[in-house]
C-alpha cells in the first residue's frame, strides 16, 4: 500500500488530518475495500504516521460512517449500500443547491482565482483519464463548498459527497459520458464566479437530480 495524499478542502495540516485524508482516499477508491479489516499498525507502517494520528483519523472516519467499529472484533471499512443513494440524494438535493447559492453570494477573490483554474482544467477534460476526471469533479465540489465560507456546511457536504463518490465508483463501469458530465460544471462555476445566485442554484439542482438518475441506471 503506497502513501496517498489527496486534495481535501478545509482539512487542516495536522498529522491526524493528513492521516484522515490518506485513509479516506484508500477507502473511497476501494484500495481498502468494503469489509476490509483496518489494522492501526499496518496503517502506521504503510502511511508513515504515528499511532495517535492514525487513531484519531479512524475515529473521525467512524463518525463519517466510513469505518465500522465492533467491540472485541476490531475496525472494518464500512460497506456500500446502494439503497443509501435515495437518502443521500434527498439530503444533497437540499444542501448542494443552497451551498451553490451561498457560494455565489460570498465568493471572494481567492475563490474566483481557484474557480478560474478549475475552468481552465475543464477546458481540456477530453485529454483526461477517468481517475483524473473524478479528481477534478471532487475538487470542483470542494471549491463550491469552500466558497460558502461556512465551516458547518462545508463539513457536512464533504461527508455526503464522499458517500456519493463511493457509489459513483461502484457504478463507474456503467457510467457513460463521464467527461461531459464533469465539463457541465463549467456553467455552475461561472455562475458562482459571476455572483449569479439563481442560476447557480438552478444548475446545482439539475446536477444532483441528474446524478441520481444516472446512478439508478448504472447500478
């Protein structure tokens, strides 16, 4: 298992947060598959963190419902239940459009610079492989959340996005037009950059509904 550090908006730079980010990516990408036993010592050796950061990261991942803890049995990667898709969509269909609208109202110069960089990447999406496209989609969503400048909203949306991403990866072989789906975010980002609240809300609402429809077809 190689050490993997990924982009995760609004995570701090503490060792516990770095460990969280690394283990989270391994779980999301199924390098640590559903049901896998989680050994603190093995994670320490493979990721290069001490016992305390690993333990704190696993505790947070359990709160996020990505790790199951069973007394006297140990810790395991949580399973993926596609029946959660409806529940996730119900929550995201409310929070994501709200976040897009708030982001359009509150985005600052730093957000605009980050959005412009993402828009530049979207323009060359046809040259990207699947993993790069998924990473780009994740960074787009995290940037939208970050532009709300609401730490509670950011935390909740990051958690829900992670669960949606696990379902997405499960269905990936049956997903069509992935590049076009990611490229559609350019309109959303432009609306936020231009402070067009109504358009940002409308586009995000459509995106979440389309995501659920696509997943139901693919699963």
